[in-house]
C-alpha cells in the first residue's frame, strides 16, 4: 500500500511551548508529500513538507490560490481568515498589480525611514514597563502593543480606533468551532472600517502607508487600485502586523531568557543579533499547521507524487524550515548558523511584503529590551508559562519577567 493511500487526520493542535509538532515531524519523515484531512473544509488535501517541494508549489502557476475562492477549502479555522478579495488569494497578473502597489510601502529606503519611528515606540513601551516596575508581563508591555501600534502608526489610524481594530483582529484568528459567526463579523468590521478610511486618504493624502499606496505611480497599461482593493490591502497589513511580529517578539524573548548565556551575549553586543535573528526565525514554530491552500489547475508532479487537477495542496513552511537537506541538524538552534533563505515569511509570489518591517520591529524590540534591561530574566519557571491554545498561533499568553 502506498503511503498516499492513507489519509491522516491532522488537527495540528500541538501547543507545547515552542517544541516542534511531532505530528508534522512524523509526516515529513514519511516523505515530502502526504495526504491529510484538516478540521474544517469539504475535502482532503495534499501536504508538501520538503523545502524543494514547497518552493515548487509556491512558484508554479499551475497551483492557484485564486481558484479556492468560493470553495469550502480544507483549513484550520471555522471561518476562512482571508477575504475573497484579499491579495493572499490572487494569482498573477492580478496579484502582481496589487503587490506592486503594496510594495511601495515596504521598499528598503522606506523601511529604513520607518526605523526611527519603530525605535521610538519601543522606547516608549519599555519606559512604561520600567516605570511600572518588576515583575512585568512582556506580552502586555511589548509584544502585543508594538506591532499593532507600529502598523497603526504607519497607516495613520486615529488613536481612538486602535483598540477596536486590535480586538477585531484577535477575533478573526480564533480556531474554536463556535467562533465562526464572531470571526465573520470581525472580518466585515475590519473591511468596513478601511472602506471608509481609504476615500479620505485618496482625497487628502498624507505621509502614511495608505496614502502612499493610494497615490503610487501606476505602471503603464495598468489601472489604479480601486478604493475596495486598497481597503483589502489595508486589512491584510493589519492582520500581518498583528501576527508574525507579535508572536515572534514573545517567542524570541522566551528562547533567549531560557538560554541565559546567549541572552547575556546579546546584551553585551547587540550588533550580533541581526545575524542570529534569521536562525531564530527559521527555528521557531510561530504558528500551528498550515495556512491558505492552493488548487491544482492541471495534473502536476511534486517530489515524485502526481497531484491531480482539482486537488487541494497545502504547504508547510514550518517543515520546510526543518528540512535537513537544506539546514543540517535542523532541530538544533544554532545562533552561529550561516544565514541562508528560510520560509518563515513565505515564498514565491505570496512572500510576506511586510517582512522588512517585521525584521525591523524584532531587531528594535529585542535589542532594545536586552540593552535597557541587561539583567532581564523570567520571574516564573518556564514550565509555568501558559501558551496560546485557542488560535492558529504559537506564543506565550503571558511572559512574566523581572530585572
């Protein structure tokens, strides 16, 4: 019997600190392509776990994200997180047009100009934590507010609206079966908010990212983005801004605080951190399971397996980051590991546009934290830390520290 004759139920609900999901490890060991069933959705799916296989699927136009729109596709949340109009479920050439506009907000020069603003937000949050005194919860004081405040600052969201947008974002990420209606309402709320904000920015642009995207030069032969397309892009940025960076600030802090020697070294020499950051990003399983699938448009072979037209295909960036063919001894955190491309921010046409901003936030947050509090340490035992178990993400709900 072929391994593909067996369909494995994969809840992907493992949430033991930052340990690697043994179910995902087992799937990868059995082969680069597996057949799985997820908690929600109408059908089974293929799961591709090897670095080469994931790279192929994410770059091959025969695997379409746009084709899943309107389908009850296999997924981990009761309500699809992504909106049908989102940049995350579009294919070339439409996705190229949208990404070109969004990319204007995250050029290397623009992100460099953003960095002082990020540093100011970090400094303010750390000062407030210092004034409150130890012990303090790092999640409350830094991990949660920094990415949200940063993206809201860059989009020039009025301060009075920021808490509401944060609440809507968190409701959308829930995985419990009874969260479907709540998540749908949250998605509609985010969309409606930016649908009102975009026309105002187009009519009276400022220095913010939304204005930059609204007024970006349009390549010859293309149409400018509509207000609706810009609103969807803004929702995507809000979701992205509250996802990876929020989790990874807490996760990186946890890993370093449970490795005191490395933590002390970075406190003494913050300049070493940017190189080590890439290894931390590769190593940390910051989310559970899989994200948005693709639909095979025609029969295609991946890593020796024929995937038929009409089949759903998921990829695991987490498993690709642990592929021993690319990262020797992949389950070891090696902060001196030579830097090479990883898949934490995705790959191919849907690589995270905001990755440069996320890196800037992480560098600023972690180096600022260790410089400001060189004696920072956990104020509880690692085994007493409570981890998120209700969403697709992996991060400590609270990270009590002292100094």
